[in-house]
């Protein structure tokens, strides 16, 4: 049980750091789940999601492409432009 508590506290701390970067709570939770609670991968995903969103791409398309491309910016951008 102690190990689960530490994992949970680690998860909460990671979410808190991402929220402080200005990401929405729902997006943070979704990104953490999608990347098996890897803060680094979730942060990359959220950063690219915001970037591509600012470029005018649809959020659901961005998510799909980022997952398929493993957060590779150039590859994802290529896919989004081709859609």
C-alpha cells in the first residue's frame, strides 16, 4: 500500500507541475493516462498540442496524429498538413 501511495503522490506532483505551466486539468489528466503517467511524454504531448492548436488544427486530429507519430513534431506536422 505504501508504494501505491508514493505513485499517487508522484502523479499528483506531476499533474501540479503541468497545471502550473498553464495546461487545462482535463488535458493534463488525459495526457498522463495516455502516456502511462510519464510526465516527460505528457509534457511533450501537451506542448505540441498547444502549438498545433495555435496553428489552427483541430484538437481531435492533433491528438490522433501525435499518438500515431509518438510526439515527433515534424512527422506529426506533416500528417496534419496532409489531412
